[in-house]
């Protein structure tokens, strides 16, 4: 099942004269009190880009919007029938929050505003966005943010309903973005890039939102491999027999309880021409459904465990975008896939598993399965050779407890963790570095194996950190690495907000792409 798509284009026509179904403008809230230029506290301020619309309303636009309840709060959407004052039948004001002092709104503010407006306009085939864009060095990032927000806010998973839904309106089909010069090649390039990036995020969301009975490991592997071959990537898929023969003990152990056998998908992008010689490995957890295995989970909320493959979905979709963007750096993606099910053939607490790199792991909790398949994939990535290893997974509930639903946890090489944090900040996917304390590792000592899979006393203190400490065991010395725990940010269970819709979010595709391009540019 795939989502419907939205097309993007640039326009430099006066927004008041655009033949569209709606024109979106930005409004700020005024909270700083009376002054000579802004008016009293509580009034609305029109953002740049709304000048011609305001003139058509004879200066009464903010007053009218306020009567309709507009406050300018972030993401607020207010619709106003124009009654012929401008060409479009509808003007839509989207809140941008307080006006920044001496600057245009930041990229994430614009991204969320564009997403909220386009989602609210479902049913309108053609929409124009006339939002404030700076005319300085920040212009490319702002334009990219508006374009991404529009494409992601308009996302809707096709779903499985068999009857027509009379109240369900189709997403916006075409979005026009108002810019000073629609023929500017740099602006066009930003929109083209945004389309590729947003396409990868939407693909991730589609995979995460697919029903788990339709995306078991063999089907997921086939879907990723088919898309990757079409994109021009080199593809290798290991089936259960090859995994067993190759010594992938972690992937094999987790997958042996399901009748749908495990897979490992390897995707490679090799650039043409001169490079800086650096190699990047991306690893993503692909548990297509997680019951917890023998250490079974509670039934409440278990249906959300279809999203436990969000890391692999993000890595697979990122690789598709890499093939389109063609960075001058070699990038390889590793997607270990398994279904964690209880059965007579499941792996058990007390088992000792020999991993791909030869280390032996004592299993204490079969619900800590993600780290088992990731350990094998990370060890394989190091064996193949890499300079930077970025791994992402819905690994621990501890991430949600510590950092909430929007901020990922990052562990690994300190310098690379900081690089992940900066990349996340740049694209609107915040992440926060966390430590890997020695005492956490000591608590994972095993009496019978090289390491226990979790704390030997089943103590959940530092639960997120235990995952990072375990994964460190499978990274070769000299490889810079970062583990990005996206248990919270990868799946949104609340009402749509900004450019996030309910279900899969696509985090951290944009962060991974930012990191790949940063390595290509700076090593």
C-alpha cells in the first residue's frame, strides 16, 4: 500500500493573482507589548509574503482573521473566504508564533507551518504557499523546509478500507511556492532535492504503516530489494540458509521462532569520479513485528510493534535517496530483518548465541531482540570496511522515558554523536548525546558468555544506555560509530501536528541524508 503524491513547483506571480484553490500566508502572534511598529500585545502580525493579499483586503485582513479566532500560534490554521477580493477563493493564515527579532522564521517553523496548512487543505487540488523566505544565506534552507513541509504534511497512507469514505478528502495534488524568481536555478535545485528527501520519508512511512501480515521479513526484503535495484543500487539479500552458514547467530536466533524466516539486505551506492575516500555504513533494525518472543509483551499496545522495523525502513529509503542525490562518498546500507515470535522453535532465555564477530552472548530476555540482529549487521559492516557507522533502531523504551517522543538518543563515538546532534538540529530531527558508562557495561557481565544481552540482574536502570553499551561490542576499533535510538520519534500515535501525520514519521531519514552529504563534503 502506497500513499498518494503531491507535486511541487515554483511561481513568482503576485499571490493575489494566482489561479489556485487557496493561498497560504503566515501570521505572527504579537506578545511583546505595545510599540511604535507592531501594535498592542495580542494583535496579529502579517508575515512577509502576505503584502498583496493584505492590500486587497484594504488593510482589514488581520482584523478579520482575529475575529475568526486567529492568534498566530504555531501551526494554527484559519481559513477565510475571499469573496472575490483576490483570485483564489480562499486565504489561509497559518500561525508562525512570535516574530523573530531581525530575522525570518527558522526552517523548522516554516516546515511545520507548511505541513499544517497543506494537511488542513485536503480536498483543494491546487494550493499556493506565500510564506516568508529570507533573501540571505539562509534562503536555501528556508525554501527547502517549506517544500519538505508541504510534501510531508500532505502525506496520507492509502490504508485498507473497502468502502468509500464520504468525509475523507483527497490530499492536495499540487503545491506552488511563491519565490522572487521562479527561474532561479538554485531555488529549483532546492525544490528538486526536497522532493527526493520527502519521497524517501514518505516511503519510510509507507513501509512502517503497512500491516505486519503483509510485510514479514521475506516480503520486506523483496520490497526493499526491488526498489533498490530500480534506483541503481547494488543489492545482496541473504536468506535463512545463508545467514546460518555465514555465522549470523543473532539474526538466526531471533528469526527462528517465526515461520517467516529472517533476511539480511545489503545495499551499496558507489559514486563515479573523485571521492574523499571515506566510506559510510548505515544499519537499521528490521523487526517486522515484535511480540517479545518467549519473554512476551503485554497485549496492550502490541499492535504498534509493526513499527519495530522503522530503523530498517529509514535506512532502505535513505539509500534510495542517496542513489538519486549521488553524493561523492561510498554508502552501504545493512538491513537485518526478522520477526520475533513465540513458538516451539523460538530462542530462549538462557541460550548462548555466537554472533557474526565470534562473541558469545547470554540471552536473558528475548524481548531485547533488536540488539541481537543489529550486532550481527554492525559486525558485518565493520568486516566489509567502513570509516563511519550510523545505526538507527527502535531499540529501547528507555529512550522514550529519558527523552520523550520527539528527541532521539545518540550513543557512540563522542565526536560523531555531536555530528549527529548538529545534523538533526539542521533538519528538524532533534537528537541528544548520551553516555556509555563503565558501570553499565560491568552490570552486563555474564558468568557463562562474553556478555549478557541485558543487565544480568534484569535491572532496567539506564535501559537506553544498556542498548548502546551492548552494540559497542560489535564495532571494530578505529571505526567511528553512532547508535540513534528512535523508539519515540519514529512513530506518532497522537493527532497530526505540523508535518507529522499519525503513524510512521520517517525519522531519521533526513538526519542520515544530512550526515551522508556532510561526510561527502567534509570527510
